[in-house]
C-alpha cells in the first residue's frame, strides 16, 4: 500500500461525532425495555397484549420511514444535513416521550424517535465509510457499532440506576403508585436529551462526505477534506479515482438503476445480510428482557441488573470486533458468528426445555451476545456500507436499512406469538435454524471486502 501521512486524530474525531448517531440509536432502541414494567402500569396496558406490542414496536415503524427518507434525500441533500435532522428528532422524542401522560402521544414521540434511528442507522456508517481510508474503513465503521453498544449500555445503566428497588411482594398496583410507576420511567427517556443535544451541536462542525461532495461538483471542498485526512498526494489520488468512477457512470441517478443486472446481486446481498442480522434473534433478549429473564427465574430488579451485565459483555466483544474486522476480514467473522449462534441457540433452547434456569442459562445468553457482538452486529453494518456503487450508495443502503428494520419489526412483533405457540425453547431452536441458513448464504455468496477501496469493490462486485 502506498504510504500517506494520515491524520488519525482528525479521521477518528469525525467518525466519532458521526457515530454519536449510533449511540442514540442504541439508547433509544433499548431504553424502552427497562421502562416497560412501569409505563405499562401507568398507561393501563399491562394486560393488553396488542397495545404492549404496539408500544414496543412503534419506534420500528418510525425506523422504516427514516430509512426511506434517507434513501430519498441523502443523495440529493447529503449526509450531514440529515444527520443533524436525526439529532433534532432524537432530542424531541426524548423530551416528549417522558413528558406525556397520554398513550397516543407517547406513541407519536416513539415514532419520531424511530425516524431518527432510521436516519442515523443508515447515514452514520455511510458517512464514515465514505470518509475513511480503505485500510481503516472496517474498524472505523465498526466504531459506529461500538457507539450503538455504548448507547445500549448507557440505557441499561440509566434504567437500573433510575429505578428504585422493587420488592418481590409488590403487586401491579404497588408498582403503579410507586415512584417508578409515576416518574421513574420518564427520567429513563429524558436522560437521552444529553447525548442527543451533544450530537446536534457537534454535527454542525463536521464537513460533508467527500464522495458526496465530489458527486455534487464541489472539488475545492472535496480536496480540502481529503487533504486533512491524508495529505495533498492522498487527496489528489483519491479525487482522481472518485472522478474516474463517477465519469464512467455519469448519467443521473434513478431508482431504475437498482434493477440493473450488475447491481441486483449486490443489492440482494445487502438486503439478505441486513435481514439476517435481525432474524438471528439476539435482539429479543433486549426488547423482551423481562420475559426472557423472568422465565429463567429472575425478579424484575434482578432483570434490570442482568441486562446491564449483557450490555457490558456486548461492549467488551465489540472492541474485539473492531480489532479483528480489518485483520481477519468480514467473511470469516460472519461465518464464525452465524455458526456460533446456531450452536448456542440449541443450548439455550435445551435449557428452557429442561427447565434449567439461573446462572447456567445466563451464561448461555452471555455467550450468544458475545458471539453476536464480535461478528454479525458490527460486520453487517461494515459490509452494507461498503459494497454498493458510489452512484447509488444512498438509495441502496437505504433499501438494506429499510429491510433491516422491517425484519426487526417482524422479529419484535412475532416473539410473543412464537413464545406462546412454540414455547421459549422452540423459539430459540427456530432462531438456531435461521442462523444455520445464514451461514450457508454467507459461505456461498459473500466475498471478502477488507483492504479494498470503495471504487475497487465497485469494480469487483458489479462486473
């Protein structure tokens, strides 16, 4: 590789600011799980399964709209403006969700937060991928996953620390009349305003994506940013490569380009991997922590502490992913992750089937989270941020992100139904089968992408 004087501090700082969208994505997505036992009592929906499911999954509908919005607007208006807008939505959602005493208004603010998630989950990794040098792209895009995990952990710690201890003898009426039932769940949502406000302010100081600027004809701004990244020689080389790639596809973008026979296999690859990341099943542990851990014999207070432990494990193994994604490659980590989850789910299903609870089941859950955190969770975002051609990256990644959130909604909505019809053991065995099918798909269809520029990948994948 040609040597360049890369400004690692500058690159990391811009990536970290953009990745704050991931932190808010993680916090907003998980905070509701810890607040669930309390706001359900406040709104009187504790015995209404349909409304419980709607409260839990409504943000995911917002995610779908956010993903579509990013696809429609990111290639026209750029990455930066929409990330600022997502920060505004996170702030508005956090304030409004905690302030309302009306269930329908609660849902509206959750939907707005979901739009913010949909925007940030698409645009944060895309921005980092378009800024980062090829040899650093994997770990820097994985930084977005790290901030997602940090956001998850912050939400879990906030829920645990804000909630007062609940005696095992407490009834639902006691919970409703307690501080947790009246105010505690509000503070869980309000705590998000601190990182959301920080994200909103810092994004004004971040330059636009150089590849989007090149597509928009702003040569001086492109060179300025690329020079700060890697010096003048790097800037000239990268700009020439970007322009050469754009000139070979100079026609104006239209969604019909997504049907091109050369593009279609890459789009299918991105969509299937996005769906697989959700249907592997790990996220039910976060969204339905109360059901998963109480079924294993833990109390509500124990549940809040246990999900903090899962968050710590998630964070530790995400660091491992950041270290290994550019060393071992994307394909190998995806194969190890899908096979490992398939095996662990067999053990988890067996534990529920034979009524083995306590620390043994907790150990299996932590193993599943650790495998997911070092493979499918970060690597999927890396892959879908780098495999699509420059000209259609915004729209193609939006479709993949839309597919991911659709899959997440289906996973979240169907878990109570599957848990009721198949039992917890059968549900996890089914997730194990999906992971095995995912392993087969990765083995047959996913090429290695590490160490290649976005333009090199485009030439390889769209032959």
